[in-house]
């Protein structure tokens, strides 16, 4: 299996996919691309290591409910009733993820790309939480009194003359390469602390760091690789926004390849779901069924976000729906094999131009079956 698309792990915050469909774009995009390539359904990936999650658990958990169960129940509530993913869910603290992350840490320590060293970091004097610089209140307890604490931490070492991101880390054609992102991420010249003070996460005690967990920006890379290995993929392509990639790339620099499985990023933009209700006149003009409307929002728009890698404007929606519905009406009775092969080659090469080609889109719809009826 050369390519498998997987969503960048979604942070388990206070939302549902019904109220905030933008949170599902990466999941829907991965599902659509895998289906085009003829792949089976894939796991949905979730990020549960977060200070906000620690606080939510302390404040609202019931007696006897473990943190893992607490997070799993919250994730299940994100999906419409009876619509949990067929392939299942993986979080960034599942046993297979933890095991893989620790293996990768040990390998990187042996290779000297990671090290355990004494670091001095600002720490909340009241609760012991690591804090950022400045005089901002502690995000855990609100206290403003900090002190510098020196202790052992897991540190990512810079790789001389090697950028944090190069072309092989991005799943994109030459014309789609995000040069701005690669410049923003930089050349990786800084040391990064990869251990954090959290109640929940990949416990770093096995590598000599009790009381610390792996930084979630690193852990989500291990999550994607673990899911890809379970489905025997050679290349795991993580769907993510440019902003998220900018936030996590440096922390995942040494966690994008392991034992023959490689991780790449594919970038998608944000979608104006808050404005889709304004499409009713266009829907009515084309007598669009409910199934067609749902397919436009949940299938086509995520695919278009792969082409519009920053933001799709709300004023683009009517034209996009017209393109979609015209391709829908132009579907052949049977998909042309040559057209599908061309689209699959484009997907594997990271070229999204086919999405705005009516003939190519119509053939993909024909191959996708009855979900558009």
C-alpha cells in the first residue's frame, strides 16, 4: 500500500461535528482521497494530550472513570448517533502509539538526534506547571508567580544543514509546494524541549523522565505512524492546515519515519461552512436532493480545500456548487477507466487540479457509486 491518507489528529475539544463541521475537514478529505485510490476505510485519529483536557477531567469526571475512558466517551459524542467510524478510532495515548513513540525516542537517543539534558524552564510556583515566558497567568491555575526550575528534559537536537521541512516531507506536486511554510518553519537551528508537564500523555518514565509526558505536537506524529503501520502503509499522508503544520513540524522532525513507514503532510484550507445555508436558492434552481447537498458539503468541499490551501471564501460557494452539480449531472453510466487512472495518478502525486475538471470529477462521482443519488 504506497499511500494512505490519515487525518491530522483532531484535538478533543468542546464541539461536535454537527455544530462545527470545519473540524471534520481533515477526516473527510482523507476518506475521500482513500476511496478514490480504492483503499478501505481508515482509522480516525484524535489528540487527547492537552492542558485543557487535564482541567476538564479534573472538573467534570465521575468517580471511577479513567482518563482514557473519559476521553473516548467525549470523542464518541462528537459523531452523529450511530455513525462512529467503521475502521475505529485511535488516540495519541493508545497502547500502540505509546509503544511506538517510546521506540522512536530510544532510537533517536541512540542516534543523538534527541538527548536528555538539564534544562531551566519557567514554572508556576503554585502548581508546578511549565509556563511560557513573560508575566502571563498560569494556564492551569491562574497564578502569576513563576520560578525557574532546572530538571532533566527530553530535547530535540538541530540537524546541521538540514531544513525542518524539505520537499519530500510535503505531499504535493512541484507547483503546489508550500514555499512560504518551508521558509516559516525555518532551518531547524534551535533546540526544542519535547517533554511537558501534563496529567495525561505518553509517559516518559521509561526513558528516565518521571512526571513528564511527550509533547503532543510530537505525539501526533507517532499517532499517524502507528495508524499507518496497522494498515501496512508505506507512506502515511497526514491531512492538515498550513497553520497546524507550521505549529507541529519542528516538534515532529525526528518522528516522521520509522521502520519503513514515512509520514508526509498534505495541506488543506479552511471552509466557510457557516455560509452554506445561503446556497438554498442555488439548490432550488438545480432541484438538488438532500443527498446531493450533503455530498457537496461533506465530500466535494473538503476535496476543494485541497486545492484552495488557505481559505475558500463564502462568495465562491455558489460557483463551486454549480461546478459540482454540473459534474454530477454529467456523470457517465460507468466511470471511464482511463479517467480514473489519471485522477489516481494525480492524487498520488499531490496534484489537485483534477478537482476543477468537470470530466474528471464526473468520472470520480460515477466510480463513487450511489452516495450521490
